[in-house]
């Protein structure tokens, strides 16, 4: 990935405060509960995917979101070249897929797309069992430390009936509404 490309902006970050701060940062981030998402792309350089939790909504007018990808993974270069991606909000039944695309399973399962995939407008893979999916054109790129932040203009979206898979304290789970917890006390 060429961080000096005219399509890529660089965010200059002040130096960190050493390995102790890095460790405290990682420990504190373990307290964040997030949806498990699978960023996928398909195009001239191939079909790739990566499990991530770094995704957020930016705007509904126009529909826009941002993802964060470690610059060292093939999907980061592929999204930049293909200029499109999908964000799949995985469901509880997608744990094996989340693990495979995070590199936590047999390496032969990485980038394996089976019959449970489809696509919308950009051609990026959409998981049929996902709780939701967003199909995006990659609009802007920002290098920030070890990651590439990508602003995506949403060109299509689907919401399924499954509940989203979450990740917290290095384990998978699901959201339980507080009123249900109170009823079980």
C-alpha cells in the first residue's frame, strides 16, 4: 500500500508514551463491547475478507460509515484497489466464519467463500446469515498509525432477522436488553 498516493491522507500522530501505555490501551479496549463485522471486497485484485470490530456509522445523510483495517492484511490493499467493500454484521451462527476470517482457524479456511454468500451493488461478498450488511464505495483513505481508515459511501444495505454477534473481553457473545436481565433477577 502506498501511503503517499494522492488518494491516501496521512494522520500525523504524536509519539506514544511507551510500551506500558500500549498495554494499558489494549487492556482498556478489552472493556469495549462491539459488533463483530466481516469486511469483504471483490474486484480486479480478487476476493478478500477480514474480521474486524473497527466500524462505525458516520452519517445517515448521506449514508456513510468508516472502517479500520490493519495495513498489513491483504484486504486493506484490495479495498483500496477495488474501491468497494461490504461490512457484514455477523450473527451468532457465524462464529466459525468470524474465526476463519480473523486467522484463528485452519489457514486453508481464510478467504473461503461458500454457498452462504451473495452480493449487492458493488459485488462485494454479503453473508446470507448476517444480521445486517452494508455495501459501500470506498471514498476516502486515511493512514493512522498501523491502520488504514476507510470512509465508505453506503450504496445498499440489508437488515436480516438474526441478532448480531458481539465481542467483549476477548470472547464472543450477544446483547441482552436490561429489561430482560431485570426480569430474570
